[in-house]
């Protein structure tokens, strides 16, 4: 299998992008997939969540501008099969610098190319910042699939329409014809509330099978894990949250599998 790139994106802040990207990356590693997590957010939350240092010059920033090899920024995480490219504050400047560079939408794709070619990873997981700025756009232009985490709240649907339009545009404009929505995942889900149920039904109605079957529960274990620098699979491996992320990871992988060719003659004919 070629290296696959999956971006975790939603322009809305605090919806569970980082928690989901870090947890899914850890679950992929647990399954034996050679996984690279790229922190593309200047907030560097994914970097701290895995207990890595924010080193000046250690992020994707220089490589985005063509000044360094991206592979040189790959760090081990102490977790088998899981490596990471950390973030740092300087990445915020990249929004401005990259916007002025030639080919500004494809800088990340170009920087990733040698890592793809080396074949050293099965999957690259990208944690995006909460905006539709240059960094997120670069992630979408480089990705094969997008996972959109949403929080179960009333305004979730409005935000969802925006990111769906952007994914469609990146696909249709030719910026990345290979880009597809993998799915939408509900995070911080509390099935006891009517609101959570209503939002779930609404998303199901609009997006049907694109909504993953597994919703991620709201649990303090997920909120605590980053302060220990560990993903949930290491912090509390037998928790319901770890199980939920393992289920979600299986669904994401199923959607990566090559689909059987459509029958030329429909079965009903
Ligand atoms: N399922 C969950 N249960 C409880 N707390 C959660 C859960 N998922 C995320 N959180 C907490 O909610 C906050 C926001 O989550 P997270 O950082 O993953 O969102 P984000 O979309 O990456 O945010 P940002 O847009 O700022 O990058 C964090 O404090 C996180 O620990
Ligand atoms: Mg985040």
C-alpha cells in the first residue's frame, strides 16, 4: 500500500480535532501501521499531548518554505510504530510566509513527497489548526482523506457546511482531485442529552453513511491524557474512550481499503 495521508480538519475550534488525530494515530500504531503524526497547528497541542518538546526550527515551517528536508524533523514518540513532526510557535508565521510563496497551496504536499517516496510510513495523520487558512488548505491539498470531527452542539451543522464546501472546492478545482471525505465523527458525545441525539439525527439525515457509526464519548480520561503526555491507548488502555477510538480507527481503515469494482451488470438486472 502507498503511504496514505489523512487530515483531521474543522475550522471550528475545540471540537476534538487534536484529541481525535492523536488517538487515531496511536490506535493505528497499535495495529502495527507505521504512523507519522504531523502537528500542523501553531498551538502545538498534539505535540504536547505526546510529551514532545516544541523545538525552534523543529516543525514543518522551514520545509514549507523549501529551506529544509521535512524528514529531518521526524521525532520518535516512545510509542512503537508512532513518529511525529512537532509544531512550534513559529509555524504561525508560516501562514504569512507561505501565502507569499509560489505554489502556496502545494508546499506541504511537496515537502511530504520524499517521505512518501521513502515508503517508511503506512499512514500520515495531520492535525490541522482551527481555521481555513493556508496551513489547513495545504493539509487538504496534500491529503487523500479528511476526517471531520464535530462536537454535538447546535452550531456544529453550520460549521460543517463550510468545511464540506471547501473540501468540494479543493477536489473540484483540481488543487487535489484525489481528496475525499472519509467521514464525520461526533466527539464529546453524551447520549443522555436530547441535544446530542438531535444533532446526531440531523447529521445522519444530511450525511448518511459519511457519519461514522462510532461516536466518541465525553469523558474526563480523554481530557486528562494530554497532561501525562500520553495518548488514551497508553494512558488508560482499557477505558471505553480507548475502545471507542479503536472502533473509529477500524472504520477509518475500512474506508481506506480499495473498494470492490462496481459490477458491470447490476445484481438486480
Ligand atoms: N471526548 C472528549 N471528552 C472530554 N474532553 C474532551 C474530549 N475530546 C476533547 N476533549 C477536550 O476538549 C478540548 C478541545 O479538544 P481538542 O484540543 O481535541 O480540540 P481541537 O478541535 O483540536 O481544538 P483547536 O481547534 O483549539 O485545535 C481539550 O481540552 C480536550 O482535552
Ligand atoms: Mg487542536
